[in-house]
C-alpha cells in the first residue's frame, strides 16, 4: 500500500473539505504517521473516514474529527494540554506537536502501554500518561490552557471546566446518539465561560471507571 498517497487523499478528500484549512495543521498530518498508531492488521484502514476499533473496546476517532479538534482548540507552543482518553496516542501526538506538554489520562493501563510505545516510536517526548477516571480531570496539574475530551459525554463535565486556566479552551463532544455537537468552551474569567458549537458528529462514549489503581508513564 502506498501510505503517502493514502495520506494525501485523506487530507485532500476528507480533512480539507471539513473546513480544516490551517496549513500548519494540514502539514502536521503528513508529519505524524497515523498508520503507526494502529494495529498491524489495521494499517491499511488508518486513513479511512471512520472510527477504528481499539483492542480494549474503545475507538480511534475519524481523521477529520481529530484534525478539526486540534484546529479549533488553537493550541499554542506555550500551552499546557490535558487530554481525556489517550486511546492509540495519535491525537495525543498531534496535540504534543503543537503544545508545550500534554498530560493524557485513560482508564485502561494496557491501552496506555500501547499508546506509550506508539508515542516513543513517533519520537514524541513532551507527554505524561496517567491512568485515571478522565471525567475528573487531573487536578494536581491544573490549570490547563487546553483540554481535549476524546469521547462523548451527555453533558459538559463541570470538573473539567474548573481546571481550565483563564483564557483556556476545552473541546468536548456533548449529547446523545445519533446527533451530538462538538463544543469549544473558553474560560473568559474566573467565573465566566463562553461556548460555541463547532460541528455535529456522533462518537463513542468516554469510558469511565469508579475506582482504579493509578499509574503514570512519563517520557
């Protein structure tokens, strides 16, 4: 399979038509190799416009959704980023490429090990992976300039909003199937937030656990 041609087609036929027009984001999609973040049996599917299943039952978002979230968050090189739901580590890698440091939380320790291996292969070093109930955020490292929630939730999590720095942005997909909306929430002061709807979609629920043994991987 010609991965570079498939990557080009993904960008031109899926992502650019979805209003991802920031050239730095489009260039990033050529630099971070999406096929390296999926299982060997799914490499040929890495560029398909669909959610890909992961071994633990969670999913990898469509390429256009990942790219749109990164663009709409307007991540700066000085930003401290919190990602909820590490998954394969691909979206983690995109966020790390544009931000200062990414703290990523996932409930599944084995999935975190897979993501850590993928990120190491990709040469991504400014990431800390933590096992935890992502809906609670990571209060010990708050506040964050950017928060990206990688699974859908029925309502906006107040605990995550509280961990935004003033001026910080959060991307979260809210609602119930079959129609959900991606919201960008900006903290404009200590007590005030602004919300805007970015796009409609339908993605899997964020996985949560009530009680887990925490662990951490830094590199």
